[in-house]
């Protein structure tokens, strides 16, 4: 969440930078400033009322001692009137602050100065690529057909049990899933990330803290009776571990990793790009999160990008790294790099990871600050996260790219985890 101070001091710059995200912020920014003016005016009146009440309280005692009862009672009535006025002003203040906050939370984060304007994924910049795109025979099959032939993923049973977008992995398909999760967690732990196992449901405060609410309210599964939300990513519970905390600057960066199932409604998704594992309502993902000092967060972003790239190299998958344009960035991101792997049978690039720096946008909501020795005021940290990695499209690419006749080759790095080298 952007601060009122930033909007007041840099109004025109904020509007110009949000235009890079194709977001017209002028009306909302001006509304915030107008509400903040109202809030300040009410606060001045409240402070004046309190000062007058305190002054009269001293006078009333003196007047009673002097026997000036009528004058003392008149002042008592004035104090009573001031208290009633203060109650009315308090109600106004609550209403204005609620409107102010409701407006602030729908203004996106500012893009980093390096972000280019664009309208869609077609305008994203390819930073670099790696791996060899395999040359498959003309009868190569997409992963949903391979999954059926080899009996490793059953999409129809998933529909029977729940609905579309909830596949059932079985046999070597289930073991491949488990192998990938273990491989990713081990690699992340070796890189210095502490493994945690968080809840799969969060409360409203947690969903708000990492900006899923109100921005993605319709995309999350909501357990209304308890007002819990099924997590769309481990980023939500993991980052919220440090909500309402002050951390020591010497303890930064904090690096965390977690495996969780993820749940997304994906409302409005349809067409050929959602077949098989391409887009699911429940899927497995391993996440990395960093809480970092503002001066070093972009170094950490580069480190995270390199780490995810290393995972794809070890899986022997052809990949490319995209720096997102303003129009393709998320609500909360300041700078995002997407990773895509090439699916040889579908002849298309599939997104498998997003690595983002949110700067102080999440930490302002989370009330997550750091304490620097020698500094009087605590400051907001920067938060970062990335997929390392999301499994469905990784599995799709592994199955398609490694098909050799009647078998599917398992990458060498996974063979010890799987217990087999082919399907």
C-alpha cells in the first residue's frame, strides 16, 4: 500500500508512474488527498476541543472554591457540549479514515523505474534464454495424452471427485510430483532458505497483508462460515509470519521456503491454453520468500532470479526469462521477472515462475519494519517472493520434451528422488 505522505509529496510523479501500468490514478490520488485534508481538519478540531476541556476543568475547580457556582455550572455545561461535539467528530474521523483506507488499498504499487510501458505479455522483454528446444517427431503427443497412455495422471477422476482443474496423480505420476517437491525444497534449503510448513488457510488479515484482498477477492476460495481463505500461494502465510513485527537490521535478509498446494478459482479461464495441466484450480508449488533491507532488495531479486534459473538448468528444460512490462505486472509488484519453459508438443511457452520485488508495498500493510542501530525511527522492509517452482507446467514440459517412442525420460537430477529413470 502506498503512503499518504508519498501521494502528497509526489502526486504528479505517482500518477505518471502508474500510467506505465496502464492505470489512471489521478481521481483516486486526489480523493486520498481530499480525505486526508478532511482527516487533518477534524483532528485540529478534536485537539482544540480537548485543550479547551482541560482548560475549563481547571477553571471550574477554582470557580467552585470562589463560590461562583453559576459560572462554574455554565462552564460544566460547556465542557459537556464539547464532549458531545468530540463524540460527533470521532465518528466523522472513523468514517473518513475508513474511506481513506478503502481508497488507498485499490491504488497499485508503483513500477520500478526500469519498467517499460506495455499493454500485454506481447510487450514483455526477453532478458535471456537457455537450454535446447528438442526436436520431436510429427506424432509427438501433448502431456494430457501421454498422461492417459502411461496411467500417471487421471483428469476424469478429478472431475468426478471435485470438478475440472483438480487432477489425480497416480503411480509414477504421483512419485514424480513428490520428487520435484523434494528436489526444489532441497535446492532452496542449500541456497540458505529456511523450510517452513504453513497452514493452507489464512484469515482475512493475512490475505489483506500480502495484497490478495481486496484485489483478488474473486479469485480465492472463501470458507464463509469461518471467514478463512484457501491460499493461492505459500507467499501469503509465509510472508505473514512476520506481520506486525519489528526485525533487527542485522538479521536481514530473512529467507524462507515452503511447499504447499495452492488454490485458485481462475474465473473466466477457458480455451486451448487451459487443457491438461496448463491451468488448474489446485496445484502444487514451492515458494521462496525474502524479507530484505531496502538498500539490498534488488541484489536479492537478482539472486532469486539466478536461483530459479539454476533449477531449470538442472531439469534440462529450455527456458526464457521475461522482464514484465507495466501492463502485464501484478497489482502489488514493483518489478517482476517471469520464467517460461518451452512445451515442445504444444509448441508454446508456459509460465512456471514469477519472481517479484514488492518494495514496501506489502510491508506497509503488514506493519513489518526493521530496527537499525543508531537510527531513531524504524523503517519498512522490502518483501520479495518467487516460485521455485510451480509444478504443473514443469511436469507438462518434462513429459512432452522427454518423450522417446514409448517411454518418457526422467532428467538425471530427479532420478534418485523418483527411484526410476523412465516412465
